[in-house]
C-alpha cells in the first residue's frame, strides 16, 4: 500500500531540448530550477523519455576554497594520475582558481559526498566562457544522472553570467560520444575538429569543439563584414552556415607576394622568449625588435601540442618569419598537434598558414570580441597533426563536419 503522495516534478519534453541559443535553453528551465548553488540546488525535474530516469540526481553546490582537495583527488582518481593538465591535480592551484573571480567549480553531491565536478572559466574582457573538466568518481559513473547534472550546471552558469558572457565554448572527447551527446542536448553545436589533439589514459585522442551563443550575439554583435575565405576554409564555413545561417561569403585565392629582402632583415631582428612553469607548460613569445608584432603560444609537453596561439602582425613578411620559427619550434619539441585561429577577414593570413602545412578544420562565428568596434569577428580554425587520426566516435553533426573534411585528412 502506498502511503506517501508521489512528488510531482515538472516534466521537460525531450523534443524541447537541443535549443538554438542560451536564451532558448534558459526559457525551457525558467521556474523549473532554483538556481541557488550556495545552499545547494536540487534537480527537481524529469525528462519525458527514459533518459537517465533510473539514475541518481545529485545536489549541485558551488565549490568553496576548502573543496580544492576533493576536486584534485577526483581528478587523480578518475584519470588514474594520467590527466595531462596537472594544475587540476594540484590542490593549491585549484584553491587559487576557486578564489579567483573567473573560475567556478560546481560539485555534484550525493548524500553529502562529492561524487563529481564541473568547471567554467570566464573571460569577461572578451565576453567568452569555457566549460569543461567534467569528472565523476568511478563508483558513481554508472549511477549518477550526468545529463541532468550538466543541464543544471549550464542553467546556473548561463543565467548567472547572462549579461557578461555572450558566447560559450567547450571541447569534447571523441573516444566516446557521451559528452558530445550531453552538450548537444543543451544546445551546443559542433563547429571544429581537432585531430589527435589530446592524450587521455596515455592514448592519443581527437577532440571536437562546440559552441552556443546568446541570441543577440549573432544578431546584433556579429561583425557584418563579409567573410573572405580561401578554398580550404570553405567546407568548414558551409558546415557552420547550415547551423547558424551566416549569410554571404567571398572566396579568394590570394597570391602572397613576399618581399624576401624584407624577410631577411626581419629574420635578423627576430627575438624569442620562453617561460616554463612548474607544471611544465611553456609560454613562448616571438617578437621582432623595433616592431609591434608578436606571436605567442602555449606548449603542453605532456600531450606534445602547441595551442592558445595569438598573434598580431603589420605585414605578411612578419607572419612568414613567425611561421618559419613556429615550424622550427614544432620540430624541436616533437609536436604532434598545433592549432591557431585565423581571422575570417584575412585571406592572405589563411593562405600563408595553408602554405606552411596547416589545414582549416573549423569555423567559429563570433570567436573574437573587438573591443574598439564592440563587435565579434568570425575566425577559421587551422590545425596541424601527426600520425593516423585516432578512432573517433561522433554524433551525426560532428560526423557531417569530419566527412566534409575527410578529403583533407
């Protein structure tokens, strides 16, 4: 005999999921979730399919500095000490991140025990947010409702920073499609492929990049200039155009007429700098004496890659000199993967990266916020990789992109 009334939770129709923007997502969960992470947020809703219905819904809590130890230990336990980003295994560093105003960790609690965590890193200056570091203790991996945990985490993040952050991105593993699936349910769409970028459990893996925007980002803040693309970047653009209806573009075949006398002079003025931190990360900076140009990137030796590349040049000759040195550094450091985001309005730069062996494998609308113009600019993702592409399990949209690019691979 049932003596207790069954609690009636709001039911979210599965077909309403996969929203087109942050705004649509927040509308779905408006009034459904009490976004109070200070006191703990319960995930009191159901999805009208069997999606995770037999799983445990955790309580979501915002991590405090004292939780740094448990976060670091979860990271070590989940990845058997092989996690390549060692700062997350370091309790002191995690505490520092929690204490800063641009990093937030969300804890998943079951009966008072921390079962897992999730993180967001915010770049307020460029109105951009990154989410990742989703980890669940081994003993809870089959029982915790990961879909609802991520939905709850995004609901808090996207609502809390709705005014300051206008675009969000993440990188998903492709060893399995689980994380791609969960983020796609929340409306995140795959826009770039990173072949052989990562190493998890000592195995080389590819990643995909996903994005989601506030509605006004694409409508109001996207730079209205027409993208000018080299042929190699066309497939990536067309994939994105299918997702976001980006509008017109121009194709260009720039002839990079370089002044080799100028290059010779610039080579003599070339300088470089390297700072290595205690985790082994190498922060490289290239510059040219007497010029305002620079080329910077991060070396992660644990996974043999160069990423987070940023540059500014006043001439193609300067970029040529930097790329020559970039390739030298790749050889010296036995780099398997490197990536750079190049403006969709600079076909000559795209062409030069192409000539140096990089290939376009993604297109990201509104990637870079131009503060003086108060507009977001589109960028093309160029990357380089070594070896056979690791076996990738992809959702249909990701597979669509990779199939379009497969000729290049």
